[in-house]
C-alpha cells in the first residue's frame, strides 16, 4: 500500500494536504488502518512519502470528518463508529434510500436497470474473490447509482459525504455481511425494474433494516479483530 500511495501522491494536481487526506480516507475506508489503530505523523509521512506538515493538516480534517480521533498524549487513532453514529447514519439513509428507490422505480429506463444489473454482477464477483474493499466500494456505487436514477439531484448532493461513511461501516463488517447484502440488492433492483414504487420502497427498507442490525452488532462487538 505505502509504495502505491507514494507513487500517486505528488503526481496529482491538488494541494499535497488534499492528496494526503484522500489517501488517508481511502486507507481507513478500505481497512488498511483499522479502528483504534494509532496513526503517528511519522508513520503516515513514511507511508505516503511526504513530510509531516501535510500529514498533520490532513489529520485535522480527517478528525472533523469523523474518521480519526486525536487524543491527548496519544495522538491520532482511527475512529471506531459508535452505535450513536450508526443510528444517525441509518436515520438519514432510511429517508434518502426509500425515497430514491420509489422514484427510481417510477423513472428507471432499461439502460438504468442494465447499469444496476452490471453492478450486481461485479459485486457478486468481488464477493466470490473475497475482495472486501471492492465489495464495499461497489455497495456504495450501487446505492449512489439508484439515487442518481431517482432523478432528484438533491438526493445525490446530500448523499456524497454520507456514503464515504457508509462504505467504511460496510467494509468493517463485509466479511459476514457481503453475501446477504448482495442478495438484498438483487431484490431491490428487481423491485425497481418492476416499476412498482411501493415494492421498491419496501425492498429498500428491508435492506436497511438488515444492514443496520449488522452494523449495530459490529459496533457493539468492536472492530479490532477485523
């Protein structure tokens, strides 16, 4: 991971702090840095091939975003999504995704459904390969695509920052959750294809109920072993 990051950073046309922040977010979301893991400035500077200054600045932003906690005398550690965080996240998802599913059922074209089916295929293949980071990424991509198909640009705009955390929480429990999640996704896409808004809304709600239960279980059990 570190070699890949060093190769990429500095080659992008972004301030170095923003490049380090993006790389740090990705490493946390993908499970390269686990909840509770200590992130010293020296270690991150070495991992990313940069000086400590952009690392320090990136850590402050990551703390504000909820990915990192900076503790007195210990420094930065990867945050652990709490039950309260899970509650807040799924409260928003329930409003967004049920509405998006209903609108998508009413508005989806054949090409839209085909794009969702393609994501389902990729998700199944990634699950079979046990590529959990890719599974988590595709999970968010699928839900964001449904928001896009809904035709309501406000839904997509509101969801952008939320789905970084959705992807992170999903990744932390993906080893157990992924096969069930993709089966639920098939039901959701089937409902959208049917054109029945009520059915699509119910499928989205059923999926969210199962996803939230799994996320609560992970939060209560701790993330250190993953």
